[in-house]
């Protein structure tokens, strides 16, 4: 399969065209690409990625977005709607995270460009707040190894030392005592996941909250994945530990509206127990020749369309709509996990929820991945240990998907048995196995080369 299939079908632009193309021709090209790419996930065989999958909902969001797509959310005097949308998104998210339980602060929040944006702003807020109020100039941040790589990125960009804590391989969650052992007077915050991306398991947030309180530091809960579905799972009666502002010591939460909030990609919420944390990361420059400059976040210009579409998604679903979809997703995840547990060679890692990971002690789990891929499944490979991850979303709740999963997984396990007996190496292990063996210089160079190829496609594709 070509990495650049469109190069053989559509014009490749290496320079700005001398003359513009007809809009009808451009739209036809876009429709062709979108239709073919949507077909990949419409089957329900794609892990995560497409959390909604409802084209009627997408059309509704597209119309909402289009009305404000051209608006810059910075110009609030011209577009006060942005203040309404953003303020209400934050208020609804705070309500979902039980900000009404807060008695030791004034809850506040902000809308960011996604999960990484929320995490980056959280680390920035903790760094600046600790510098101002605790005099910390050599900050460190403590996270479980299952914490999202965005924390590593944020610490790298912001000059914060990152301290990583191993997790229990049996439970896949962190030991609060191990976190406490790495905390010192320069720790600006610790974090826990609800749930973590890899395994879908929830760290012991209440215990981490006690660690944070005992050491006078912040606790960020990464609910980017679970923030807009776990509260409804709790309401449905699932045994889920509290992870929000009801927990003493929790000082911030990230929750992605563009995942189980069913909004367009490009929005997330970052919520604070007290606005002093949020306000600490504001940037202002009063003496600039262009006028007094102030930015509430790292981003400058933002499209008002994303705020409008996110707001529209939330108010159109309401609590009952989110609860309905959560019920379907949790029930579907339970059935898909049951199919995994029906095979003694497979083992689910930890005690997951709507997102789960499984491995095998009998054969290379990537043989299962190879066979499922041949049957159209797009799952995520993991390492330490090698495993397969599936985040259940609304496309999996379609009729027939669980039945296809059950049958295809049984065939994949049989394929893995045969391949193991024959001593055949799994096809996907060439990349995953190499990474699992350690991040060598060769692997890093390979990854950089892949990213460069993707970004430089217009130069690297040969002329048609």
C-alpha cells in the first residue's frame, strides 16, 4: 500500500498554483477522500479515534462551526458569542466534575486545543504558581509511567524535571507510596490518570490526593480520555472510584470535549480547583509598542467555530444523551472484554473500564494483532509488556460489531497458535518489538524519518 495514494489520482501541489482551481473540482476531490477515509472507521473496527461516528451529529456540528469559523475568538468585543460559548463550556465541565463540592477555592477553567494543550497549560500553571508562591526555581513533576507522553513533552518544553514512577504490572496503576518517595520541596505537582490511555485503568486518586496534601503540592487528574464518560458510568452503577473535585487534594483536571464529549477535534477543557492556578499561567506584556498585550493561554488566535461546535455538542446531548451513549459503550466494552476472557491464552491487564488492553503468556500477542488487521481491525500495539489496546467508542455499539469481534478474535487466536508453533515472527513485531526492546538511537532515527516523510510528502512524492 502506498504511503501517498492520492499522488496517483489527484494533482500534487509543490508550489502555489498560478491560477486557482474551480471550487466544484476541489470539493469533488475532498468528497472522494473523505468518503474513502470514513469507510475505514464506519465498520466499527477502529480503536478510539472516532468517538462519535454519527454523521448526522457531524453535520450539525459542521453547521454550528461554519457560522463562526471565520471569527477570531480573541476579538471578544466583535464576537461576544465566544465568551458565551467558552464560559458555558467551562461551567458545564466544572459541574460534571463536581466543582460544587469545592470549599477551599474558587473553581475555574479554560478551553484548550486538545489533551496535550490542557496538559501543557496545567504544567505551565503549576510551574508559575510554584515560582510565585513557593519560590521554586528548580521545579520537578512526578507522574506514573502510564501517564500520557504529553506530560513528558510539557516538562521538556517548560524546563521542568520529570520524575517517573513505575506501576504495578498486575494492576497497571501506580503505588501512591512510590509517588510520595519521589516528591520533595521542589515538586510542583503530581498526577494520576482517570483512566490512562494504555490500559483504561484508574489510578488511586484519593490516595494521591492525600500525598499531595501531605506535601503541599498540586495533583492533576488526567481525565482527557475518561472525563466525559466516567461520570456517567458512575451514574449507571459501575464501580468507579471518585476522581474529580470531590476528592481532597485534586487541584486540576483535564477532560477532552473532542473525545467522549463528541465535539470536533481541537478542543479540551482544563479545570482548576482554584482560579489562582489558572491565572498564574497568564501572559502579559504591558510595554509593547503595539499596545498592551495579554494572553490567557499559549495559543493566540483561535477560531470561534470550535467553541461554537463544542458548545453545540454539549447542549444538544445534555446529561440524558451522554448517559444513553455511556450505557451503550460500557455494555459493549463488557461484551468485548468477555470475548477476550473466553480465550485462556489471553489476559486482560488490570481492571479496565470502557478501554482495555490484553496480552498473552502463550504466544506473541502481535500474531493476534496481525490476524485482526487482516480482518479490518485497527488496534493499537503496546509495550512493557507487548499488548493490544482497544478503546470502545460509539462505532463499536453498532449492530453486529461485537459479533464480528468475537468471531475474528477466535480466528486470530487460532492463527497465533499456529504461527507460534511454526516459530514464525509476527509481522508487526518488527516495529513494536524493536521499540519494546529499548528506544535505541536507530529506532529514534527511524521514527524521526517517518515523521519527516509525512510532513514533507509534497516534496517527496514523485511527479504523477
